[in-house]
C-alpha cells in the first residue's frame, strides 16, 4: 500500500448540509429487498471461496445465544492463616492456574469466587486471604473478608501447614469456626509423600476431627478430600441467592488506586473487597452481583493495570494476566479515570486493551466531588485531545466514595450493551452501503477505484461487518463508513469492526 493511501482521510464535510443519507429517503421507489438483490448480483462473475457462502445466505435477524438461568450452587470456602497453600489448593481443585500464587504471605487479599466441578457436581469455590488475629490496616480488612466467607458458605476447608504443625493462629481460627454450624474439613497441606503423613497426626489436637493429608502442589489426596466434601454439601445452597435472567457482566478497569474497589463496594452496599490507599490492593478479579436502580449486574473488580506488564514481577505480573482474562469474560468494560490527575498513557493503554477485546465501553470519571474549576477546564481539553477516538463511548461522572451519581451508570451500561447486541438486517445494511457509495464513492488510487460489491453483518457482540470489495479500501474511507454507521444506527458505547474480502473477476475460459 502506498504512503499516499496511508495518509488518506476521507472528508465527510464535503457533503452538502441539505443532503441526507437516510436509507429510507434515498429512493422511495426501491425497497431494501430489491437493493439487496441488486448488491448480491454484483458478486456474479467474481471468484468466491467456499466460506464466502456462509455470509451470503442469511438476511434475517440474528439470533443471539440465550443466557441460562443462574443456579444456587453450594459454596465451599477455603480459609487459614497466610501462606499455608490456600490458593494452590484452589488451583488444584479447579484443575487450572486461576488464583494468583506466590511463595510469600499475603498474596490473596479479597474473597474470590470460582466455578468448580468434581465428578459431575458443580459448586462455587471461594478463596480467601490469610486470617490473622489482631491484624491492623490492610491485614485487618483481609481477615474480615475471610470471616465473611465463613458466614456465606455451606462448608469450610480449613488449611493448615502440616510441616509447621498447629500454631496459636490456627487455634484462634478453630475458635472462629466452632461458632458456625457449617461442616469443617481440616486440611493438612504440604504432605507430599507417605513419609510425611505421620506429621499430620499432630493436627488432631485442634479438635476438628481427623485431618485430610493432601499436597496442593502435587495433587496427592485431593480426590479423596473432594469426595468427602461433596457428601456434606446440600443440593442447593442455603446461602447463595439464585439470580434469574443471567446478569450482564461488567469489568471494572483502570490503573492502580483510581477507585475500582470503592466503586464495587458502593454498588454492593457493603465492604465486598479490600480498599486501601496502598496502590495495587486488588490482585484477583472479584465477582459480585450488585443491584443498581433496580437492575442486577455482575461486577468484576480487577487488579490495576500497571505501566508495563513485562516489567512486573510475581503476584503483580499474574494479577495483570488475570485482569486481561476477566475482561475477556465480561460483556462491557467500565474504565475508571481519576479526574484529579492528568489522563496518562497508562489510561489510554487500558482503553486500547478494551478496544482490542471488542467489549462495549463506558468511560467513568471518578472523584468528581474533588474537582475544582481550573482542573475541570484542563480535563475537558484532555478528553477532547486524548479520547477523541472513543468519543462514541458514554461518559459518566461519579464519586465512588460517596456514591454520587452512581445511578447514572445504569443507563450508560444499558446503552452500551444494547449497541453491542445490535444486528442490522442484511437488506438494510446493503441499502445503506449502496446509498453511501453512490453519494461518496471511493477515490481513485493508481488509476483504479475499489468498489464495494456486497456487505453483511456477520456477528454482533461486537457488531462485525464484512464488505466484499474489488480492492483494498483506504483506512480513511473505512473510518468514514464507521462514522456514517454511527450516525445512522447509533452504536453508542460499542466498537464497530469492519473487515474486507477482496475478490477478483472470474477468469473467462
């Protein structure tokens, strides 16, 4: 592609003000179905590949997948003092490396839920931070989350380091567990072979019955443990609340310390996750079902994305990977900005990460109650300068600390998701393309003019279109098509993906 084509930018200002692009007013004598047949006929005489046919057969509404109703699955909580291998046991039960694990105490801070399955039985597994008595500061918040997990579960796995034996902290945990009426399983972790099994016998002194010797690292004894745990679980949880209709999943993203966890706590109406002035408090993605303005959502609090992932080490590195994975499972991303600070390259990289993932996008400007007039003027300039490429995303100004204007987040999320789900019938889309091409054909390049033969929307979530063309469309012309699509159909809060399939004339024989 030539440098001239790279620099090309189609100028929509060339359209006269009194000229309209509405498909229905383009030519009232021609129906959308007639335009569709006309566009389809353009493909006659062109070499088509076998997989092209899948884009040419359907012209009706797109039927998206139906979300199943949520179930009240039994909940199993894993508790214990720091660095006894709780998260390692979580990964072993899940059969994959999901929880962040590092050989230092205090890596896990929040209570984090995972969907687990064993021998066909599904349940929810909750990982917690290390519990310590008389903890202060952030450690006290971590311990409080562990205590909440004990209250909101159907069974408890109490993990103890068999190599260390029972400690004073373990005995304090036992006192906490005895106040509940939940079944408790005493786990003697780090029993890697039969030689170490006698060491687990010392845990009888805790008064919780026979310990289960396991090795979370190697998987030894975990199967027998799970068999016993499943026998104690009810078919339907006594604490989990089933939510009908499948709440839409919202990922909360932003650089460290912009208020992501504060937003989740305020939306949940409780201290659901640990909040601290220390940047990088959250490490595992935390799911929580919250109700705002009468609608239930699944909010996912994520670790703050730091400047360069490849320069991170240990828990911060894996936390960034978990954040990316959480975004892939979400449907809409809420990107938080701290209005008291200048919009940084780090903020823009997070926005680009959302665009690359194809998720719907809502921009949330936090700490609005701390904004003065001078900073407000600079902020508007920064938004106009740095976020022009996502001007289509809804903006919400809130204070996560006080909850101010939190209810305005719901309409923005609903608008973005509605756009993300939008399907344009093939007939209407081709009518739109035919009108656009007639009013503003692609410029000549090297004496040739690429033509759009046919177009269709191949999927939603996000809206993805395929154009069959006779040549490469300049990037500026593709952006012009996207702008016209937004003017015509909205797509507020959703990215638009425009792909090309370049086809050549069939050779005469």
